C-alpha cells in the first residue's frame, strides 16, 4: 500500500519551525515584512493572496497588501515595485501572477530587487540556483524537495523524471534535484516515447497541466510520484495531473490532490521571507 505524502502535515511542521524562528528574531528587534501586490480581481488570485496573508499572520510576519485595479498601468506598477525595493521596512516583494494582459509580466519580475524576490522568479535568482549560489528558491520545487526529505525519501543516485518544463516548476525542479545528486530527465509535450521514459523513474514529478494524464501505464512498480497538477474532475472535485486511484496501488509513495504539493508552496514562500533576515 502506497504511503500518502501528507503535505498539510509537513507544511504545518515547517510553519511551526518558522514561527519559533520569527519569535527569536523579534526578540532581537528584527521584524519581517512581506509586500503583496495584486492587480485586478481574479478569484483564484484572491484566494492565493488571502492564504499568503493568513500564513504571514500565523508565523508572525507582517504583510502589506496592495490591491490595485485592473486598469493600473504597467508604469504605475513598476513605480510601486521600485518604491518597495527602496523601502527599508519591506523584506520581500510578491507580485501575484497572472497580471492583466496589458502588463508585461517579465518586466515586472525583473523590476523586483533580487534581494527581495521571495518568489524566486528573477533571472538573478534563477542563475544563482543553477550555479549553486545562495539565493531564493522557487517555492513549489523547494516544497517538493522538503516533501521528499521529510518523508525519508532519498534523492541521491535516484533516477528522477520531471514531466513539464515550465520556468515555475519544471526547470527549477531539475536544478534542485541535481543539487541533491539525483539523475535528472526533463520530459515535456514534445517528448517521444514518454511512457518508456517515465517508467524508468524512481521519483516521478508531474507538472504537465493535463488532468489525470498519468495513469499506471506510465509508472514503474514502487516509484515515488509527486503530482503538481490542480484541476476539477467531472464532479467538480479537485484532482491532479495523475490518475490517483489508478496509480496509487502500484507505487511506494504518492502525493494526493488536494493536500500534497499545494500547502508546501506557501510554507516555502514563508521560508523565503525568513531567509531575508537569516542573511
């Protein structure tokens, strides 16, 4: 029977550790503040932003909220980010994506100071990750590493396959697995013989963005499967990129959706906020 990797429990563990650390920083007179910017009223973004604010409040991190109208111009957003870069009261800056179509996301990401880039999206943060320098790690991949480590799943020497090559998950995930001495293959929508490649994986990480795409035919007996997807099935229930019911009997460990990778992303964002003061 597969172990269900409990992201809720592990994220709570991390938050408790961070709460204690933040308390100790406060006793030394060091406070932490995260500025969160949302442009427009995308319902999913509002949910994410509220969850981030709640996590800040729980851990003891101050959050400054900037809720801007859909009509905010790119220049107005750039000016706000620059002013937060220059503010000694703000440790981290988070611009909730996606942004309205008239705003260039790449320009906004590059405007955030790499020293306050708690999402880990700035090209400087990405470069530091790939060459092994200290910097902010992309939150979802960093959360997956913690899921594996805290579930006593060794990465070193393992065949690791990532399905998906996005800048947010697939590419940084590859860098982090390499850092842990995994042997890494990145597969994607153009990969030929995908089943043959995924069936080699000791650790299979799926971030392809297709509902219940990975079935038991794609998975080796006893593999560890990490599902990054988030969708709704025909009944409106949350599900992932992996067909959980089909795959679970075949594997040694698997993340459920919901309750697997999702809670870890916010926990690692909070860790990046605390990292601004650890430095």
